[in-house]
C-alpha cells in the first residue's frame, strides 16, 4: 500500500494540509489539542514539572540583573518574576541602582492591568520623548507582534483620558512634539504592505481621528515597511524616513522642520546612523563616490551638512578583513561606537568627529575574549552624556553589567548575575569543521574536560539574516544539560553575520543550502574528534533555524539522534503568503519566480520529506499567537510526517508570540519539554 507523501517536488501545490493554516479553525484546533495531549502525556509528568519549576525559579530569581535604560534622570526597567509574571514597569535613579538592593517605584503593574481589563496584555514597547511625562505604550496580546497603542502619563501613572489610542495592528509611533505623533502602522484600509507592516508614515495630531492623519510618506505594497524616526540631535527637529524595500535594502529621506523632504543619494543596503551634523554608514556592497571606490563592509563618516551640499569627502572609519567584521554602530554624546568581531573576539572602537577630522580610539578596560555587548544607557540620543553599558559573559561565567561613564572611564560593575549551575569540571573550547566546499566553520563546545566518545550533545545554530550567534551564558542549558553531564555546541554557520556580508551572502538565497551543509559538517566533526556518536547528538533550531532543523531531518538524518524544531519556517513554497513571510524574500527568494523556486525547493523540507527513509525522531513546536512565522508551518510538517509513519511530535501553546511563552513559567515549560524529548530519544536517562 503506497503512502501519500503530498506535497511533493513534482506537485508542490498539491497540499492536503492547507486546513492547518486556519489558525483558529475548529478542525485545526482539534488537531492541536490532540497533538498537545499526546506530547504532554509522553514527555510531561513529574520529571517535566520538576525541571520546569526548577528553571522557572532561576528565571524568577530576585538577584537576576534588572536591565535598564535611562529616560531623563530615571532608570527604567521591566521586571518579571513569579509574583509578577507579566511584568512590573518600574523606575529608580542611577545612585539607587548602584546599591545592592535598589528601591524601585512601580509605574505600571502589567498583571494588574491584564486582570482589570480581562486581556492577555504584555508590554511590547514604550515610545517617549525628552521632557514629556506622557508616553505611548505598545500592548501586545499574548506576545504577538501586533500591538494596541495607548497614551499613558508616567507622573499620574494612568492612561490619558481621550489620549492617543489605536486598535491592534503591526507598527508603532514616535513623538514629533507633545501633541503630534509619527505613526507608522498597518492600521486602516490600504495601510499595510504585503508583508503586513506599515505602508505609510502619518502625522497624527492630538484629538484627530486617525483616518484623517496627514500622510507625509508612503511606499508601495510590495515593499516591506516604511517608518519615521524623530531626531532632535541637530540644530532643529527633523525626521528620518526609511522606506525599507526588503529586509536588507532601504531608501532614506530627511524631512526638515518646515516639512521639506530630501532624498539621500546613497546605496540602499547601508547601515546609517546620524547624530547632530554627522553621520556614519556601513556599506553592504562596493561603492564609488567622489572618485574613490570603497569596499563592502567599510564604514564611512562625513558631515551631514557637507554631504547635503555635495561633498563626498568621506573618512574611512573601519575596514574589514575576511574574519573581521562590523556588528553594529551607534552614537553616544557625539561619539560613534563601533562594535566589531575580529576572529570572533569582541572589539569596540570610538570615533569622534570634528572639523579637524575623526579621532579614533579603542574602548578600553573590557575583556579580550568572551561575549561582550555594549550600548548607550540613555534612551534618547539628545539626552546622552556618553554613558555606556556593557554586558560581559561566557558560557560558564554569568553576565556582569558594567557602566562606562562618558565612554572613557574604566568600567565599573553595576550588577552581577548569579551562578545558576555548577560549572566545576567544565571547559569552553573553540573548533572548526570543514564544510562540503572546504570552508572552515567555527563552533564553540562547552562540556566536560575529558572526552568519552559518547557525550550527550546539544547542538544549536541559526545561520540567517546576517545575525551573529554568540556563546552566551545559558541558564537552561547549564542547569539541565551541562550540570548533568552533557555537552553543548553552538555553530557559526554561513548566513550569519560573524564575518560580514560575504559570510551572510554565502548562506542566503541559493546558498542557504550551504548553511545547512555547514551544520551537518559540525555534527560530523564532533564524531571525528571522538566527542560523541551520531545517535547521541540532539539538535535544536528556531525560526530561520526551523528550516535548518527540518533539512537535517530530510538531508542528513544519519548524523543526528533527535531534533527539536521551534517556531519554525518550513514550507518554502507558501511562506510568502503567510503572515510576514513576504518580508523575507531577500533572504530566501521568491517561490513564485520559477528560477528562484529551483533553489528554494532544494531546502523546502516540507516538499522533500519522503516515505521509507530513516528519519530521527522530531518534536516540532510553535505558538498560536506567533503572528510573524505562521504556526501552519509547524502544524503541516508534523501532520505530513505523521501521515507517512514517522515519529513526529507536535506542541503548540496558545500564547507566546514569536517566542517560547508570555512569562517565565511558560518559557521554562516550552524549553523543558524539548529537553525531555531530546534526552529520551538520544538514550540519555537523565532523572535530574
């Protein structure tokens, strides 16, 4: 008897599981309820509850670092714990924050708000402006990207009666002045792009119906999004308009205080940051200007007024090399901070412009190795005095939050995160695997100092959208995998941004398949080095990593013992038609173009899954409130694999958005369910 394996590469649109794309459809929800019950029965129980509560307790610890940003003279924080699972929005002063146990003033209790209004509220964002106690809150239902906007007064701690409010939609606002918002929202007829994001920027004045708000900029529906950003760092207020053509390309315009708009004659793939009369940009492609050609990933700086007057006399602020790449740039009190990875080691440079040129210096006092993130303390650039925050950690060392005053003082420790697992006898090592085309693929291994050849290994990676993955301190893996004798591996695949644009471009579009080859090469290298056996390797990936994990299932099944696929993108035939999918065409390609479907079909695991193969067990998990990556991807893949007789499990909680849960307990449960599944399927009898 033949097995129905539709959809196939020969008939990619013959899909018997389309009904699972109906997010709230009765038949689809019956499927979800049935699958959840089976999965929780198999991998839930007392051991699951013990580990979930153990992990949730770590996430809820009172001595965890409260990360802050400064608005005016106050430091603001959103704090979650067991008593406040949705969070407390609160504030304190820097002097108080330096104390071991700061005194906090609560501005808004999100849990109380949810109870009072009988809504599944989470705080998604805060739009504020210097000198104004009023803000606009983005309230998300269950963690979704779409938000409800409501004006709130931080002094009275109440929502403003008759203030700015907007029903649920994707997008947000920035303040132009105390009575005018820059609205970049998909709310309203014809206001959404095909990706579901804002197609216009509107001036929304106090008391004005939103449908009467003046449109000051708009884009076409096939572009990804357009948005406006208020900037008061110059001599007069101005607005930056960004028309994002696709995920990596955008056109930039500058609107002055009189409303005049100037389009910038710049490449569309740049990262641009402006402050006062200066701007800096990183190139995504080679570019010729002023008689000079600048290489991809070079950072250039110039006076804004000089540029607008026709000058193209750029200063070169950063030059890349094959394994040295910029990760980000931002301004703090007129100084440009460059974040760099040099052979995966963090480096930070400060560039200070003046009429005499640019002064360059290293940000000193930070470790030479490990994971270091640096950002400005102040929420608003115009209020910044140059104070920076730095987070320093590695897989075995919990984070330290440091303050670098005015960007020049020696870093001082503000807060130290607790050790949440025992690291005795563990070590961190760096290695390289050789992929199918000879490229060296770095990976970080954390685990016991001695190799047994049979280690239970947890592998993870991402490999997309120029995102560099870093080996952070991970409490869940530390407590539930490393402390119990396991080994973890994090791979730096092509498609990421670890080594700049060339590394990203090698793993996107038709090259995405190479990114998956890289991951498989790392799995092979672990066996070659005597760390483990293939059947003892468990692998996890989420979102873009969902494509990765399902390709390990159908392309490299012999290299893994079990797979955990989370909030995944899988069906590459229909992804552009589902929620925000069209916004990722620049990363993957357009399946409606025959020449691009030719490469997309090579890594659309939904179409490549065939009956009669030796696939490892897989758990596919998503959330119903994920309005970025459609839950239909996960549902359909699980249903097809089960129909062909494979061991495929499925789990879908009701809330969580594009994440693992709306609070710490839900997040812990999602993770622990995956750990229990992976351990069981690789034969690791771990009872805690």
